[in-house]
C-alpha cells in the first residue's frame, strides 16, 4: 500500500447515510424541476412550450462554460469546500422558493430563467463537490468502495426524487414543495458537517488529463447518450399521462412508482455488479429499458395498468443507470485524477446538457404539431407525443448500447 493510500485508510470512514441524504436533497431539486416547472409556467402563467424549451436550452448553453468552470473552482478551492457548500446550499434553497413559491415580480419567462439559473448553478456546484468528495471517501471503505458509496448515494437520490414527486400533492402544491425543500437543504447540510475534506491533499489536475484518457472520455460519451432517454421522458411525462393516457391526477402516483422501483433496484444492481461486473449489468438494464419504452408507444387512453407496469420496469432499469455509471466513472477518476472535481464538472455538464437537448428538441416539436397542454388534442398530436415519449428513447438507448459494447473496463467492476 502506498503512503497516500495508507493515509486515506487511516482517516475515519465516511458517514454513508449523510451522503444519501445530501444526494436526496440534490435530486429533489434536479429532475423534478424539469418535470414540474415547464407545466407550472405553461398552465399557471401562459408561457408557451416553445418559449420554455428555448429558454431551457439557452440556459444549458451557459453550462458549456459554467459546469467545467465550477469543477475547476471546486478543485482549486478544495480547502474551503465546507464554506463553499454552505453558500451554494443557501442559493439553491432560495432559487427553489423563488421558482415555485413566489409570484413572478417580472415577466414570468424572465423570472423562470433567473430562478432556474440560480437553482442549477448551485445544483451543479453541490453535485460536483459531493461526487468529488466521494472519490476520496470511497478509498476509506473496504472492498468495492465506489460501488458501496454509489449504492447509498444513488439510492438516497432516487428516494429524494420520490419525495419531490409526491410533495406537491401532499403539501398543497409546488409552493409547499419548495418550502419543504428549503428545510431539507438545512437537514442535509447538517448531516454532512465534517465530511467536506476537500478530496484529500491531491492537487488539481485540470480537464485535459480527464479528456485525454480514452476510458474516461468514452464513459462520458456513454453517459451523454444514455441519459437522453430519461431526459426526454422526464420532460414529456406530465403531458403523456394527462393527454395520451387521459389520466390527469395520476401523475404523482406514477412518478412515485417509477422512482421507488428505481430506488429498490439500485442496491440490487450494485450487488450484482460486484459479482458479475458493472458493464454486463448495465447492458442488461439498457435492454430492459428499451422493452419498456417500446411498449409505451402502443398505449392509449385508459391504459393505466399497463403504464404502471412500464413505470416499474423502466424504474428498475433506471436504478442501474443512476448507480453503475457514476460508480464506473468515479473509479476511473480515482485512478487518473484523484481530486475528482474537474472530472465531475464534466460529468455534471453531460447530465444537464441532455435535459437541455430534450427540452429544445421535443417541446417545440410538440407545439408545432398542434399539441396544447391541458386542452383537446387531435390524433396526430397525440401520436407524435407517444413517439417522442417512447420511440425516441429506444433509438437513443440503442446508441448507448453500441458505445458501451466498445468500452473496455478492465475487470468490468466498479
């Protein structure tokens, strides 16, 4: 064992439940914002879907520079990581309250843009810090440390999404959800107190080292293509349930079913990956997802039970996506750039850019076909909604499978 490894092992083991809670808080501000915010501003303030999709894409273009820059900042300010996390936590809480609990004091589209910028800038920085800290923390765990930490972290994230999916209904709307989220930020901040060690004493390595590494670069490519189907289905989910299935009011139950299935499956995928290899398990999950997305194309009004099964199957597959890919990337980053922050700056960019592409691709296309949220839609518009929701993700998953098959992971385990 090297001197550096010996020092790492001598440090206290990470508090894994704290990582789960913090990840859950972040997840409650991530995907659910893309699920709820467009519909809230379209239905409540009359903002067009095309305008919302364009703004979301424009905001994510900022991330082309911002997320890698935040990774650079997190690496160079590692010794002050605890203070930086505190500031970012305050920003994300304030942004969520402004987005959902404050009536826009300016034009709703501009208010949407400003609040989303605050939320996702803080979200990116906190995500980078959490995952970079996890690279060092996994080294203080016995066995397959990256998979063990990912099991806790990603299960916590999935449970956080479940909480966010149900909160608007349980708390009287999105305003109650935003206020409850602010309280969750405080709890997560307290839980992680003392865990922010700055990733150890490793010096910043820069993005070049990560991007020049073939395996890390290919993992980023897999993540980009593989995340796109979930981004598309998340963007269209509320519209699909309300209009294609003609089941308004069932959105919350389906979301909980989906993410609860993912949360229950995540530890199982992790355990199977330790035994059979992460790549093999991830490929199996991708095939499962294609089956679920393909089935969704065929559904119509009243197919509530069938869609419940699809939510379970696609949720199980998503549990593998959210657990195995981050663990595979973290393991590689630990080998080539132990500080982790710059690598996860790139990872954060990839994750959010897929959501931006989904918004700018599918929302204007729906509107151009005559689709209207909450209104009557003809057969052509509903068929396009089904194709975008189920068919496009199938094509993208096939692309992700092709990329993953070409990826050499050594022993294949995370």
